[in-house]
């Protein structure tokens, strides 16, 4: 059951979640397939989302959503929390994730929860008055490349199940 603020699971990650959850050793508890966002601030509980996409974006969409003043531009990789049956299944999951290039670590040794996260990330502050459209174009192109790389790695992990 999805408990995210957006109220639904990202379409791109659903096939991976379904494959993982078919195994009695695993239960996914939280996920994001990766995204590109504009955030007014990064303080938990007060973040104002100005733009969010779990797919490739174009520079025009980002430009028109840039407000006056400072804004955080972020490309975030896939992240997945998986509750494992025991230590052995947690180790197997970590090995699979590492095999395709994800970082994976045990979050809780008591519940055997594993966090799998991509390594592709961009995080910078922007101000529409201080940047050119050319710079934003470069930033968006790089963010799209990294987002597609995390999605490719996600598909590779799915294929291991």
C-alpha cells in the first residue's frame, strides 16, 4: 500500500516492486524511481515543491517553473527500502544491488531493512536572475542523463529477480 505524499507509486518502479514482492523473503516499504525537482527549500516539513518529474524533462518546463529568488534544482536517484526476512536474504539483496552498481546497506539490523540507492545525483541552487538559459539547458541535459542511468540500473536490478 502506497503511503507517499503523492498518493501513488511511480510507474517506472512498479515492475521492480512487483518482482521483489513476489519473493516471500522481501517486502518493499518505500520507493522512488528517481526524479528531477525544484524545491523552494530543503527543510523537512516546510519544503515547497515547485516542479517534480519522474521522467526526462525539457528545459522550457523547468524554466517556466523557476520562481523569483533562490530555488534548489535536484536530480535524485532511485531509492528503495526493502524489509527482508532474515540476515541471509538481506545479504543476497545487497549483493544483487551492488552487482548492478547501486549502493546498498542495512538500515536496521533488527528488522533486516535494506536501503538501495543510486549514485547518480545533482543538487544545486539556482536563481533565475543569475543564470542563463544556456546554463539551465546544460544542467537539464546532465540531469536527464543521470535520471536515465538510474532507471537503466533499476531495470538491471529487476532482471536479477
